């Protein structure tokens, strides 16, 4: 088969790595990919949101399966366009991708199908939203309705902070159209987990749980990022919790989407807050997580292409996933300054030495080859270093030991990725 992965981050490198292992994969493309994917696939210089060009490429090259990484093309309807052209694609259609693209849709949906989530109200103007914040007090959470690259959510510790977030959204229009509406919700105190499933529209196939680390600094301090590291399986999600999530969150969501006439095919990702032993949905994403995918996929033993095809063909019933009995710890190496401003074009050294290590995988994110053939930084999140071991502590140590070999100017990473797992092990 000819397979194309859309996107160019760490998630897409991990997808390409796993797809490449499949006996079903003869030729692999990444659009646009990065320096890492160029070693295992053919990079094609088409942006992930350039849907017209992607469809033309897939048609011209007779691609058998397109795997879509990021949310934006999904929300724009890339899967509808590919299917119209007769090309199989992994991911929900536009009407189902709304589960990530509109927080107000999703909150109403969660309520309707009795899926546990935080109490909330939706507003379309500053004054009413401000009055609501003042009546509820802090802490409180303000969320811009639409896609905002993970930056549209403010967990406000004070009323002033919440009102400032509302000003940013409604008055300064910081998120453009995504900020025509806000969801304001109750603050939930607990620990987060990410739970991903494949769904063919009716059946689900759960993956192992992971835990992301969104804030930029150690101890979850500082502003939220796309994710500074992840590990899997996350022991906070024990067997009993997993069953609860499958029955009360994932199955209800898939049944609900079908009832809404928005049949959901692809990967559904629930961002959960676990409070007093009970999971609440903070958000749904219509795709694989980043960096969760970099932690989850190295542990998957099953052929991912077989599963992806069964997902797309509505045929998941009877499948199960096989996992290695190991842990993975993925640490993100970022450009100093991220998630605010940062420089690009820094030469990365040491990757050759890391390649020689056992049980360590490096997935590239914002990297590219410069004209001299050097691998240079090309984004906020640059590399994902994954350590693998049967013992959690060893997996963490392998990742951090490997990082000591890598360097680029102003390289920054959190030094506490995985520490939260210990209290559950
Ligand atoms: P979201 O994009 O909705 O998942 O929100 C981004 C991040 O904000 C989450 O990963 C949480 O860390 C935090 N967050 C969102 N909603 C809440 C909530 N109701 N209570 C506490 N933290 C939250
Ligand atoms: N790791 C967060 C996300 O993929 O949205």
C-alpha cells in the first residue's frame, strides 16, 4: 500500500515510524514531514492545511490511505474531500471533527449524553460573561470556543485573571473567530490523563492511557504549551478506571455522535481530569495527541495499518490491540522561549550518538535540514526523546541520559517528566 501522513510534528514522525513497520506499507509519504521523517519516508512539500494540494497529490500518486495528524485540516473537512475523491482517510469528517473544533458544542453534547464533565455556561458577549465570572468567583476556567492551538484556555486563579481572559477573547479578539463565544466552567482539581481510542463509528478499540505535561515549567508551572512530555501507560488509569472510561465516556460519545448524525470515525482522544477517583472530560480531540502518540506507539505491537484500515472500513469489531509490557517516557526538547517567541535555525548535535542507544527513540518535531545538510531547529517543540523499559524509573532514566548527548543553542526541557507516575506505581 501507499500511505501518506499529513503533518510535520513529533506525532506525525511517531505515526510514520509505526506505519513503516507494517507489512502492508510499501511506500510512505509525509506532507510536509520534518528532518526525522525524511529518513523513513518521502517528504512532500505540501502544508497540512493545503487540502486542495493534498487531495491532488493523493489522487495523482494513487495513495491508498491518508492518515491525518493535526486537528486543523480535520476541522476544515480534509476527510470529506479525500473521500469524495475516492481516497481512504483516517480521521473524522468535518461534521464529527466539531467535537474538538467547538467547545460549546461539546459541552452541550456531554450534558445530553450524561458524560461526566465540569459544570459550565456558554456566553457570546463580554458583559454577561464578566457578570457570570463575578457571580461565581475564582478559581474558574475560561475557554475560547474554537480551535486555538491549545492556547485558548485560561485557568484563572483570580477573578481579575478571568476577566482579562474574557477581554483578550471578546475585545482584543486574540483568537479571531474562535473567540466569538466562550465556555466558562468550574475549576476541577485533580490529575489529568489522556485516553485515546480508535473508532469505526460504532465500535471502539482503546489504547493504553497516557499522561501529558502541558505547562512549560517543572511542577506544572508557567503557561500551557502543546505538551512538554508524556508517558504511557499512565498508572493513574488502573483497570477499573479504564473500564469506567470506556463505558461512561468513550462508548457514550461514539453512540451519541451517531445519534447526532455525526458518525465518528478515526481516533477519539478524551482529555480527562481525575478528581477523587472519578474522571471528568475536559475536552475531546478529534485525532492522536501530541506528545502522547510519541509515548504510546512505541509500545504497540499490533500492525497499526491493519487497525487503521479496519477503522476506516467500519470493521473494528473483533480486533484487539497488543502492547509491550513496558513503560515509555517521552521528554520534549523545546526552543528556549517557547511557547512565546523563540529563534529557529540552531544546529542540533548529538543525534548520531543517541541513535546507537538501545531502548531510546528520538521523534523529530520542529526540525529541518539546512542547505549544508545539518539538522536545525525549525519550531517551538523540536525533538521528543523516548525511553523504554519494563521498569518505569529506568525508562525515565534512559530518556534523560540520552538527552545529555543532545544539544542546540537555548535548548530547554522539563526535568520532571514522569514524576507524577510514582505515586500510582
Ligand atoms: P482543554 O483544552 O479544554 O483541555 O484545556 C487545556 C488545559 O486547561 C487542560 O489540559 C487542563 O490542564 C486545564 N483545564 C481545562 N479545563 C479545566 C477545568 N475545568 N479545571 C481545571 N483545569 C482545566
Ligand atoms: N497533548 C495535547 C494534545 O494533543 O492536544
